[in-house]
C-alpha cells in the first residue's frame, strides 16, 4: 500500500500535467531521414546510406518491419504493450519495490511509450526526471495510436554504436532490410535495446547471445512461438557484418549525393557504371601502392561522359574504409593547388582576345615581374633550363612556365579569373591580386571535380555543362570562350610531338588514339594531376597526400599519369577507338618558321626549322611574305614543298638530360641489350647520327644504335639541312643492379 501510495499520485500528477499541456501525435513528428539505396546506371545496387551525420537513423513504415522483430521487441521491452496506457502501473510498482529492497530494479518498469518519451526528450535518472518522462509518455498516449507509437519507437531505438532503428541495424549487421529478418536475426536485434552499449554485436557477443535467449523464452511464454522454434532460432548460425553501411562501390559519391539531395528517398539511380567504378577503384589502389616508396599515400579519379556530363566513376580515395589512411577524405572534392593544369584556359583566352596568335613566338627566358610588397616574381621550370624563343604550341604542350606567365601578364589576371569562374571554378573566391601572375601556374585551390568539368567543356568546344551524378534534364546551352580556339588548344594538347621535349614520345601520356592531355604539379610536389579527354570521355586524376605532406620528386606525369593512362586505355578496351578531334574551324594549315612565326622563304637558310601550324584565315596575310621566285606566292610554294611545311627535325629518344645505367657485360647478348635505339621525328630525309663527333652506321632500315659507354655524351642528328642535339650521361650501376640498362627519368616534368 505504501508503494501504491507513492506511485499512484505520481502517475495521476503526470496524467493531469499531460492533459494541461496537450497531447503529442508521434505520427506527425519529423521522422529520421529514411535510408537511400543507390544503384548504378543499369540498376545494380551500389550501396545504402542509412542516415546523416553521426547518428545513423532510418525511418521505415511498420509494414516494412519483420513481424518476428515486432513480436520480439515487444516481448523483451514491454510485454503488456497492447494492454496498458502510457504507464504500466503493476510493472512500475514492481520496479519500485525491487529498487527499495535491492537498491536496483530487478525488472523493467518503463513502457515503450516511456522509452519513446526519453528518446524524444532525454531526462536525468532522478525522480523528477522520471516524472517528466511519465508526463511526456502520457502526452504521447492520449494523442497517438499504439501502432504509431511502436513505429516511432522501432525507428528510433538505439541499436549499438551510432545506429538507431531496426532498419539501420538490419542493414548494417546483416546486410538486408528489416522486412527480411528471420526469427533468429529478429530476436538478436531485439536484445540490443536493453543495453545498447554493452550488447552491441562487436562489444560483448556472449552477453548478447544470453539476452537473445531471454527474448526467445519470453516469446515462448507469451505464446508467440513454440519451444522448438525458439531452440531452432538459438541454434542458427548468425554472421554479423562489420563493413560500414553495406556500401560496396563509390562510397564518397553516395555520401555526396546523400548530403546534397536531402529530399531523396527509397531507391535512386545514379550515373555511375559499377564495372568502371570497380576498375578505377582497383587501379587507384594499385598505382598508389606502387608509389608508396616516394611518400605517396592517396589518390582520386573522376571519369565523365562528355556528351551528357554524367559521372561514370568517382574514386575519392584508394580505400574509403581505411581510417588509418584517412580514407574517408574525398579527393574529388578536396581543394588543392592545380599546378600547370590551368594553363590551357590561359592560352585559349589569350587566343580568343588575340593577345597571342597561333604563330606568336614567346620567350622562354628568365624574366622578373614586380608584385605587391616591392618583390619580384621570377617564374622558372623545375628543370631550371630555358628554351629561348618558342611557339605557343611548344610552350603549352611542354608546360613551360615563363611563357605562360608572359601571356597572363599581357592578358591580365582579372580576365583569367573571370574566365575560370565561367568554367565552374567556384572556389577561386579571392580577388585577382591575391593570386597574381601565379594563377596560371596553380596559385589558387580547385577540386578535381572542377577540373574535369572544365576540361570536358574544352572537349565540347566551350559548351559548358555541369557534371552530375544522377540523371537530370539537359541545362540550357551556355558557351564559354570561342569554339575554334578551344579546338586549337585541343589540337595542341593532343600533339605528342609538340610535348616530346619535356615528356618524350611513348610516355604514359601517349595514347594509341586521339587524346588531349595536360599534367600539373604543385609547388614542393604536394599535388600531381593528369587531366585529359577524347571525343567521348574526360578523365581526371589527382595523386598526393591528404595530410598535405610533400611527395618525393613525383610530378604530374610520374604520379597521376600512370593511373590516367590505365583508365583511358580501359575505356576503349572493348569499343571502337574515338574519332579524331575536329580541326579548328576557321583555321588552315600553313608552314611557318619555328623561330619567327612567319612563312619561310623558298631558300630557307635564315630559318633553322620549318613547321606546320594552324593559322586563322584572317591572319594569313600577317604570316605570308614574298618568296625568292618572282611572282610565286606562299600558297603555291606550300603546294610545291609540302615536306618542308612539316619539317622540324627533333630527337625524341634519348631525351636531353637522361641518365642511363650501364652494367658490366658477361656475354655478347648482354652487350647487345645495352645499346639504345636513336629516334628522331619530323624529317622525311635520311637522318645521320653522331656521338661525340663519331658518325654511327645505319642499318638497312635507316636506324642507328649506340652501345652505352660510361661518361657524358653529346648526340647529334642531322638531315643535311636541320639538326638537333641532346646530352646524356651513362653511369655505373648501384649495388645489386640487374643486367641491362635503366633509364633514370628527369624529375620536375609537369
């Protein structure tokens, strides 16, 4: 009676308080955001995101929860749930008696309504806290149906760790929806709410199984299952998953979609291709593993369809689930310095505004520019060498810094910054004075997403289209820049011979089909990039370290280049090669002198190299000049001498500055293996080779080979009119070298 005298007034007071304040209809509460299952473009499941932020709560209707779980959780937490109101007075009195006798509650006194009240409005474990909890439970009971209460409860009940609700628990622990839980799974999950911290599957498996046995016995006592059914459920082998959220592919992409599409529910079809996504993920892991000795631990890759702007693969890190490797960082969205990858946008804008022409000769020489603070800015390449007068094509393709800064100085930093904004670089938010002339060399911070979006715009000739991960209606056309100038820049980026001086022919940038590509390396080797495209796809790759530490001598071509190469080749592994890029509209192919930019005379003694270049029709008059034959005009001269229009002899192997390792020979076969084949391009005449002044013999095919000898050597190539020269070194091996020779590639290529 004394206990009743204490409990009854408490319940009565709580009931009166709830009537005064008003009821709470839990069916009208804002439910936790539901889970979203994402599929690839073909409907194949990629994974399910259970909830936002740290609390992974999922809301599902009661009909989508296994009846076995509903019976089990009611049996475990509130056996008389369907027969009492907000408070189960006998159970409360029993708990009060146990507390008075034993100092602790030996049986539960909280109803599901009371537990729900505590979930909605946490209170302290005091008498006043319990009173507030009962009052809120009364408010819930007078305005909510029993089914609504149970639905709200099973969607919010703690299920271990940061999981809330049966759907989240079912998908995380068993990889299936709550509707598919069998009796063994349901009784195991129903055991967790009694003590979520202690009974989580990865916390105390023995205690959880003991509590499961209790739940099954309660279900038998209530007549919901038979003893045989309980025994079978207890004997069933349960495999509990530990993999986060059950996401197998494209984790960063799915979480990005979940954050940016708050109204998405149920099943969402993405633009991703699961097969391509898995390939890109595996290759990213493989390439980064191979670069670990250069202090490289992270990378990202993005593949887009140029025709639609759809993202086909999205790799934010080598392994999303590796906390040790900071895998949850998203390298696609992270802001990093882009290095030289912004240079093409500088050159296109300069061509568009006629700050430079395709025939302009730029100076790759030391130069100084005044910057705020009374300081001088002196751009230089990683190689520390300068090339002198160079064409626009050569400067861009070889990623020379001094000419790019020279062009931007003429153009104006404000103009370039405005153009970059038009191309979607939304994170370049500082004024032009903040970036200065270094903007074209990557002094700002951009994301891989923004770079791929901009390069895919180049591939479409300036037709800007936002990248997207879910199908959407095509946006209205928005043109950025001049289509013919974009086509000219594309032609330059796709010219393997134009970039041969810095990258050689046959590097990872060389594709067996038409592809335009640009690399970038930020200061101190903290970020390396390779972004390129065909008519069909744009592929962007970033390689670096999420912690911002510098790599050891890894450039765009050696860091990000190999991964870009693998992905690009894979895209055409089982399909026809892409069509060639369209020639620049409004341009014609013309012969110019490589050092003056003008048309050469017929007797070109004053021009060391004649090259072919696309020239805008309206600029032909500025390029042409009279030739030696009376009355002969430039067009007829070009028609009579097409070979001279394309002639610009260049040594493409070995490269200037290369270092070879020569081992001791044990046989004639090994000696033959240690000779290099000399290669030159852009001459249809017989090329004669000499090393240190000694002429080399040619084989039947006109090829020259030189056996490696220790020392520093100058290699000359000439065709009787033009010549080129490179200097290489041959050094002895380090310990444990293998027979043959090794090329030590120069560092600092971008």
